[in-house]
């Protein structure tokens, strides 16, 4: 048996240590990569499923109470987040009157954004809704320019122009065109952009009135959803959904309640998976994946709900979706240059 010298032993030990470091480093890289991939898939699946389930409830079941659907989904979110906070799994800020007063204006916009989204899905197919949602980017970009004096790169404006063209051509070639649906989606674009722009200002003020001086995503989810409940109840009476709920046989069907409840869980899943995905990657990757996610969503919406379409309309939809991807890439380039 060969006896190793001290130098040979040290050399062998060094090789082992380097091999261990390589293995640990390799495992660490794989682990991070898997987390980013898993979080991205979870976000894509939950966001696509949420829109498709909502469309299924509103169209296939012919459920004409979009505000009630929103209210039930938000109630599920409040219950689950409150339970997780009580168990110490997540941390949330205590709700104080000062915080509620600061947050209430942006919450009104949040509720309007959710309700108009429900109304537009009632009358429009999923593919055209996703294309018209690009209008939110146009309004937000203009709002940033005037409110925050932000100057956008020429690539961004080209992408926004392409989005406008795709929305117009998509509407013209839409075989299932419904003026009411387009009206609600237009309002939704303005409310969504307003929510995004106003949230930036309100968050800074809200942090100052919290006990910890911070406002995490879980606190915002709880705050938005819990404040939406009284507003939702008021709107149910204003839009006279009470009569529909009283007379519809759907509420006596266990399967319908299962679908409703699953939509509530999916709504909360979007909040959690989007935060997880953002933490694992970044805002630019999140934006790009969100744009790419609209492509399978539009295809699934057309196939699952047997939407009547034409070659021209499909081309307009694809053009709009690709314009959204181009916009995300342009924003990534703009951020890298700033």
C-alpha cells in the first residue's frame, strides 16, 4: 500500500475541497434557476386560469352578477390572508383609521378596475380583452410623462403606436363585436392606468402612517380586499344584482359554488405567485413574461369558448400580442439605459 507524503495529502485534500465547492456552487445555481422557473410557471398558470374561470362563470353559466363575483373572490382573499397572518406565516400591518383614510381613494379605483374587468369579460372574448388591455400601457406612459416628467425611449413610443393600431384593427375585424363590452374595457384601461399611477404616490404616504414605517405586499392585498367589501355590497344594490341573486337557480348548485370558490383561490394565487416571481427574477423579466403569457391565454380563450373569428381578426390579435412583447423589451432597454 502506497504511503502519501504530507504534500501529496494536502494536494488531494485541496482537490476534494475544490470539488465540493464546485458541487455546492452547481447545486446553488440549479436551485435558483428552478425557483425562478417554478415561480414563473405558477404565475402564468394562475393568471391564465383566473381569467378563463371568470369568463366561464360569466358566459357559460350566464352569471349576470359580476360585482357579486368580485365580492366573493375578495372575501376569500381576506379570510385566507387573515388566517395566514394570525398563524404567523406572513406579516401584515394592523389596519388603522389613518391608514384606511389614506388608502381609500386608491381602493375605489381598485374596485372599479375589478368590476369593469368583469363587465368587459361578460360581453367580449378573452383574446380581444387581452389585446385591448394594451391600451393601459399607452395611458400609463402618457400619465408618467405628465405626472412624473418621465421621458420614454423612441422604442417605447413605437410599441405603443403598434398597440393602438392593433386595437383598432382588432375591433374592426372582431366578428363578436359588442359596443357595451368595448366601452367597459376602455373604462377598465383608464382605471387600471390610474390605479398604477396613483399607487406610487399613495404608497409613500401610507408608509408614513403605519406602525412599522413599511407596507409590504401582503398588507396591500389585505387592505385592498377588505376595503372592497363594503363598496362591493353598496354596488350590488346600486346595480340591482340582488334580484338576480335571489331568483337564479345557480346558487343552489354545488358545482357552481366550487367554480366560484376556485376563482377566489386563483385570485389570491395571482397575488402570491406574482410576488414570488418578482422576488426570484425582477420587474423586467416579470413584465416580459406577463406579455408572453397573453399569447397562450388568447389561444386558449378562442378554443375553449368556440369564439367565431376570422384570419384578419387572428392576425390583429397576434399583432397586438407581439406589440405587447415588443413594449416589454423596449421598457427593459429603457431601464438599462437610465
